[in-house]
């Protein structure tokens, strides 16, 4: 139950913080949630990772659909993805998920030190 609550809280807090601040504040959201909700370090990493992977993946898909796949098509032609729009969106989601996962891991370790 803590796992699902952590995922939802991290995604919600990250989304709301990013409305007003820069993209990297997702790490603060994951860090804060990991400090507040006690979990083992691996589970904390997974909650931060999964929350932001899903959030950025869904947001990327929605934004990409609204602009008729223009940006992802251009990006996939520049990057070595072979023109794959889906792979471009997955890499975007991964770019948000990794920092959030490591921030949640750091929050979990900080909580265990106290």
C-alpha cells in the first residue's frame, strides 16, 4: 500500500511543482516523499522511478499527440532512433525517471541515517 501511495504522491507532487518551477524540481518531490514515507532503499528508488516514468511518458504522449508528432519526429530524425516516435518518448520518460529514482534513493538513505 505504501508503494502505490508513494508513486501517486510523487507523481502528483512532481506535476504540481513543475507547474511553477524548473524540470529538475521533480527530484525534490521524490526526495521529500521518500523522506516522509518509510520504505527500503530499493523500493524508494522504484517509486521515484516508476512515478516519473509514467508521468513524463503520459505527458509526452499527450503533448506529442496535440502537435501532430512534429517535435518527436524531428527529434527522432536527429537522434539514432531510426525515426521511432515511441522510442523518443520512452527516452524522454527515462530522462525524468532516473533523476527522480536516485533522489528518492537519497531520501531513503537520509531517513535511515536519522
